[in-house]
């Protein structure tokens, strides 16, 4: 039963906004108030440059990876792994420490997938890189990776519960990207490097 205590731990860790913390430490504008107003690595890149964006990206990835690594080290069953991953992701989207105003979740979702299995994380990362290289659109790359993530989980891990959790996580990711989707469809979404 104590495995379930990992769920609030994952949520609280996920609630640490890497974008806001990095921006404060580096003297940058609050990413929730400037640029796209999204506390994520892409907005931090626009507001503070590559170094701040990389720190933010790594922080968001680790929020997904660390709770799952702890859960796996404690031999938690897949049901707990699924709940821990979702909790970390929800913490990023709705952080208790930052007024429940979080990011869109792409990097933390990738961290969760890598926490499930490095192969799943690698498959999702390669999908993101491929689509980003061709389209130059970060959000399109994230959405494509999210759409394929449940397939990767199913075929690489053969776990129904982890697959369902991935579907839920990626559905929320799509919902958080709804304005990006509208801009992609209208041809107005900004491209990487612009």
C-alpha cells in the first residue's frame, strides 16, 4: 500500500515549475506573463535564450523521469507506475506551488515515457526530432510524438494499464495545445528559430 504514497510525491515534484524557477534565478521575465505566457522551454527560449531553455527542458524532463525511477526502484507494479506518471504530468499542468498555472506538458510527458522505458522515451524523442527537423514547428512535433506514444507503449511494453495512462496523458497534452492546433491548421504557428 505504501507504493501509493509515491503519487503525491510525483504530483508535488511535477508542481515545481522549471520555467518559472529558472527565469527567477536568471533574472528573466516571468514566462507566465510574457511571450506566449506558457511556462515551458519554448517560451523561455524566446525570453531568455538557449541556456535558460535547456535548463528548463531538463528540469521538466526530470520531473517525469525521477518519480518513475523511484517507483521502479521500489518495485512498484504497473498500476502504480501509471498513476505516478499521470500525477507528475498533472503537477506540471496544474502546479500547486504556482497557482495551478502550468505548462503544456510536452517535456514532462517525454520524461514520463522515458521513465516507463528508455526505448519508449527514445522512440518519442526520435519522432519529435524528425517532425521538428522537417516542419520546424515544435508544437507539431510534440503533438505527433504524443499521438504515437500510446502505440510505442503498447508494442514495446505490452502493458494495457500503461497504455491507457499514456492515452490519458497525451489526450490532455492535445487539449493543452488546442490553440497551437488552430494556428497549425491556419498556417500561423511560429517556427523554430523565428
